[in-house]
C-alpha cells in the first residue's frame, strides 16, 4: 500500500507542477496553455487508470506505464522512509 501511495505522490505531484508551469506561461505563449490542459486531462486519465487497476487486482503492486521505470527508485525510497 505504501508503494501505491508513494507512486501517486510522485506522479501526480510532478504532473501538478508541470501543469502549473505550463498554465502560468500560457498567456505568454498560447501553445503552452493548450499543453497545460492536455497535461491536466492526462492526469485525470491516469488517475482513473490507477483506481481501476488498484480495485481490479486486489491492490497488487504495479508500475505506471511509460513513467513507471523512471519513478520506481524514488517510489521505493519514499515508501521505505515512511
């Protein structure tokens, strides 16, 4: 359970930071405003995916697709620290 919580913290925390950076620069460069909302939609889709996986597989440990390999070392470190 700690693994999933740590994975969620790192992934969605990172997505939130990326969203706000793109959103704050959006008025300067219009394309960044559109990209910020695409990041937001990707976060919602990722959240629903994680909810379905956690519910369907009885809480079995899984890595997120695409970014799972990048954040796993940080997730393990954060999960073991708690």
